[in-house]
């Protein structure tokens, strides 16, 4: 027993880090190959079909796309082809790398205990997990910006040159992914400059840290980052992001707080917030530079939200995206706060050092257990599920509970029907059914309720598409949320570049055969199934052509009601 204790004491951090990495990798990889491309993931794909590579490397479409991701989508389309996994691979890699490297950086600066608790929070963060699994820039942004901030701080305090170059690399790439990274990238230099001026004006400045690199090196490094930002900065991005829009409401901030700390319990989220405030004060008291950086980052992000007025800021998940870097920093502060609180309790109770440490670990385990029990990932990962990336699971405080209908804050509540008009076919589907095809799919995932239907029928879903589109005018610079997936598919000249595992061309009989689906379900007007006001909304594009094609190969419909037409595919596929 003593040998086991000695081993754990010696390798405690390594063991905890490996366990957290295993848990974090599991939730980021679970069912990932089954996930349908949804919502904002389609923006970069369409953008890549409409512009040459040279253009994509330089320009993005406002907040909808990211230049490196647009270029990556173009390269894939013209080489190996698009697949769900190939598109999402870079963000998945960044998400997995974060599980290892971020705790190592935290241990170097804040100590082993903080790093262990931080690693646990990081492993099961719903927001960071969510963005590790989709084709959007925020997983890369979180990793690169965090490494840039800490590399800058370590270089300033140690003078080790490899951290200087690591800062320059990660900061430039982070800025390339998203201009909001500028806040984190330049925060260390703002604090360092303030400290320099402070030392010159105040004689009693012993508490202000000295920096190892000379002034010229610091100015040169900050100047290189600034020059890179000036070259990367796209005026169109700033202009399109700063569109007049609603500001966050109290409800938005409440749900964003719950998202930040990854819990469906507002009380627990509030407790984490208070603990984080204790932690940031402790960091500020013990590590003046890092405390100042954290406080500055919070203030600058709040100022950005107040001044810039980005579009859709009243939607929690949109607000959270602009605060991406604050997620890992919040976990550091919460971890430090837990340790600080347990230490204070230990002193008040006059406990010995060993007992105080035990109290700290006990408190951390208790809090972590409560957090795990209220973590929304368990709801999102109910199998089978082809829509764990649906914003319903992250956008609201209930995190996609199956007991209620998803109601997006993008749309006014008044346009929803009071109750879902779900076809009886979903409830009465034969138990032996393995897989179904749903046609069509609308780009905006708050218009799609297949994830809701899936809870009732419990079958794997493949999304159908065609080259037939509706009459909505198409903007070459992007697709809006009301467009059908068909709009993007149609823009692909060489269909050999489409290699989606969870999508199929329903006009291609061979493709349907390869999908091994049991039923093809064509929706007459998908939005009318849940939306009360559908007069201005177009019906399913090519519905008649799809129905006639299906009748030719699969026989008459097996089932039909006011919403859907169902074809039985089992044993009826003909050449």
C-alpha cells in the first residue's frame, strides 16, 4: 500500500493528466464519424466553391467564415474530396493537443494542483468539446491564443528564446484564424508596458516583476506580431462583424455563464463564478503579471461586446464564441479558487498542512462530481445520435433536453407551433429498421428537427440532397440559414469531390443502395412541421421529381400524410 502511495505521490500529475486526456479524447471522438454537417459548417464549403484559392487565402466572409478554413475546404475539394472527418480533422487535432499542452503550461506557471483541476475541467468542457468536433475556427483559436499568451509571459519572465518564437508562431496563426485573437495576443504586451511605466514612476516597485529580455527585444517581438496582424487584418471582416444587432440580455449572459462552466445548473454556475473571482484575486496577489493579464482580458472582451455590437450577440452560443479564450482562463481561476477556499477553511479550522491538502482534494473531487452530474454532454451523447453538434445542445440552458422542443433564440417564439406535428410514422417505425434517409436539410439547424425525431425512432439517419434548388436568390458571397443544403452541393462542379458518409444523393439509386437505408422520407415542407407561419417559406425543392424517381425504382409510397412521403427501400432497389 505504501509503495502505491509513493508511486502516486511521485507521478500524481502524470496519472491525473493521462486520465483527463483519456476522458477528454473519448468525449471528443465519441460518435464523431456519425455526425452530419450542420449550420455554420456549410458557409466555408460554399465559399470555397465560389472563389479561387488565392482569394480564399486572403479573404473571409465576415463572421461566417475563416480564411485558413476556407482555403482548407478548397484544397480538400480539389484533392481527396470532402468528408465529415477530413473537414473536421484540424479542429479535432487542436482540441486533442489542448488536453496535453495546456495543462503543462498551467503547471509551469500556476503549480501542479491548479493544473490537475484545470485538466479535469478542460477534459469535459461542453463548449470546447463542441467546437473540437465541428468545422469552425474556435477550437484552433482557443488553443493557439492560449499558447500565445502563456508563451509571451514565460518568455518575458525567463528570457528563453524558444518561447519567443513559439509566441510569434501561435499568435500569427491565431490572428489568421480570427481577428478577435488580437485581444489575447497583445494583452501581455499591454501589461508589460504598463509595468515598465509603473516602475519608472514609482520608486517602491519591488512587487512589480522584472523582465529578462531587453527592451529592444520586447519591442521587436510586439512589433512583429502587430505587423502580422496589420497584414492579416481584413477590413471587410471587421465591417461585416460590426453589424448593428441586439446586445446580450440578462438571459443571454445567464445561459452563457452556464455554458462557460459547462453545467445545466445555474446555482452551480454561480458558485463557479464566485470561486473564479476568488481565484483571480489570489492569482493577482501571488502572480501580479498573470493576474493583470487575466483582468485585462476580461475587461477588453467586455468592452468589445459593449462597443462593437456584433450581430446575434443576444444568442448565447454566439456571445460565447467571442469569449472563447475566457473559457480555459475561467477554469484556471476556478481551480485556483477551489484551492484558495480550501486553504482558508483549513486555516480557520486550524488543520495541519497535510489535512489542508486533503481538504483541498476532497473539495475539488466533490465539486468535480457535482459538475459531471450536471454536465450537458450526457444529454447530447444519447445514442444513436447523428446530431451531437446541433446547437440545441449548447445554445440553451437546458442543453437540448429531450423532454422539450428546441426553440432557437435566432427565431421569434411567436412563429413556432405550440406543439410538434410529428408524423406517426416516426413513432410506429418497425423495430428492425437500422437506417433512414431524410430529405431535405436546411442549412440553419434551428430549422431542422431530425435530431428531435431521432429521439423517438432511435435509428441512424442519412441526410438526402439533390442538385435541384429552390427559387431563393443566391448570394455569391455566402449562403443564409434558410437555404437548403442543395445550394452548396449544386455549386460543386465535380461531384467526385463529395465523399460524405452521412449524406446521399437521393436521385442516385446506386448511392441509395450503398447507404443501406431501409426508408426514404421526403418532407413536403420541413419548416411547416414546426413553424406556424410558413406562407413566405418555400416548399421542398424538387419534391415532385424526387417522388416520381422513387416511385419508378421503389414502387408506390409505403406511407404518406400531410408532412411526409415514405418509400420502402428494402429489397426494392433496381438498376
